[in-house]
């Protein structure tokens, strides 16, 4: 009898799993509206399926439907109170809602955000994402409502024990946020030395740009390109050159290389490379060339305000 029931139910199980796989695929492809719709439909007949509820919350969160995502993740926390990742996602949705409303209203949410993250950290001593969330939360909160640099560093140390790269990046973040750029630079460099991911390089590049050190930024991007060979890094060099009026010839060459090798996966639309070229030619008082490239940028993306403003600047040369 048991074998008969198993045989009878097997197709239904396969159908259910297939539906969840499809929702997961839609999330990966960033088709969040469809993912939400399919997850909701699935939950009509499987109201307590935790994976479907989680997928629904994920789809809602990606659409910035914070109240809906909070509701979905709260169900997970209530049904499985000992699962760290559910508390982490619940706290994350609460935190994003707090950022989207007035500071006065957000004060009533912050306590729940902190409670959710602390619970996740307690449940799973190896949960990296939760510790990152706590590092950022304690740095961003004012001291009067629980903000604390020392607590941020405490969780950064925990991250370092779990992952050297994450720990160094977290400490870099803390010191950058606290306006200690030399210490931030030290830790970002440590992260590059031990990990060397594009994320590590990008953190240091951004720091240099914030500190108005474009030469160092370009040097760091070149080091990133040497390691990773990404066409997008040609655009980044051109962007820094154009923004800060430095190494203009190198910036021009890098932008031409970016345009020549451009693919959609590079991320930045090619119109922005035209815009950066127009900035470079504007710095050099080459009005004809500058106007030519800003017209190309506007032809691709006519509604972008910086492009329109740049054209006006060029016309005044």
C-alpha cells in the first residue's frame, strides 16, 4: 500500500518541484514580477511551503515591496524560529523599509531590525551576511539609539575569523565611514592582497575618488585590469580621467578600447563612453570633437540629464 501511494504521489511531487525550480529560475533572471506571481499561485495550494514563501519574499524585496516582503519573511521566522537565514532576511526587509520612510517613523523599526540580525548571528556563528549587516547597522545608527563603532569592529573581527577578505573589507568600511581614510586604505589593500576580487579593487578605487586622489584611482584600476582583464575597467579609467581632468590621453584611449570591445555584459551603456569622451575633449577645448561625441550619446539616450547639460557646456566653448 505504501509503495502504491508513493507511486501515485510521485508525479505530483515532481510537478511541485518543477514549479519551484521555475520560480528560482525567474529570480535568477531578475524577472521578479513573474516570480512573485508564480510563487503566489503555488502558495494557493501549498500555503505552508517554506521555500515558496521565501521565494515570494525575495521577489517582493527585489521590487522594493518592503511591507509585503516583511510579511513573507515574518511567516518564515514564525514557522522556523531557529533558522538564521530567515531572521537575516526578515531583518533586512525591515531595515530597507526603515531607510525608505521618515527618520521619526524609522525609529520604531530599528529595534526589530537589530533583534532579527542579532538572533541570526546567535543561531549561526558562521553566517557572514548577518555579520556584515551588523557591521553596517552599528556604524550607521546614531549613538543615541545604539550606534557603536566598537560593536561594528567586534563583528568585523568575527568576519575576519570566518573570512579574511570579508573581515578586511568590513574594517575598511568602518574606517572609511568614520573618516579615517588611511586606515581604510590599509585594510582595502589587505583585502586585495589576500583576495584580489573586483569588489576589493572597486572599494579602494571608490575610496581614492572620495579622497580626490584620481591618480591613485587610475593606478588601482589598472592593477585590477591586469589581474581580471575586464573591458568594463577601460571605461572606469576613462571615467576617472574625464571627471578629474587627469591623464586625458590615457582616458581617451581606454574609452576607444571600451567602445571597440563593448558587449552588453560590460554593464555601462556605450552612450556613457561617448559622454566621457565629450568631457575629455571639452577639457582640451576641442569643441568639434566634444560636440560630435555628446551628439552620439544623446542619440542613444536622449533623456539623460548629464548629457543635456554637457551639450550646453560644449556650446559655450
